C-alpha cells in the first residue's frame, strides 16, 4: 500500500499527489531522508521523516 502525500511543486507551482511507497524509508540511515521526485518534465526533492511524512519540499537549486 502506498502512502498518499500532497505537495505543491516548487518548480511549476502545481499541487500534486505523491504516492510514497512505505518501504522507501527502510534504507534511510538518518532523518530527514531526501527523495528525488520526478514531476512532469522536471523534478524536485522532498524530505521524509521516519513515518514517511513530508517535512520539506525543496527546489532542485537548493539541493544540487
């Protein structure tokens, strides 16, 4: 079962539903855990806590 999380894309400003697999945080060695999200023709990053809740939504310029 996927977790559904809502986020506003920092690149295009569209609200989107993210389907986060619950096992994505199993490989995390520390939190928040940063995940790259593909959205339309671009991408952005989200930070997840230990319960797979979004703690931050980041523009690629802030991460790279």
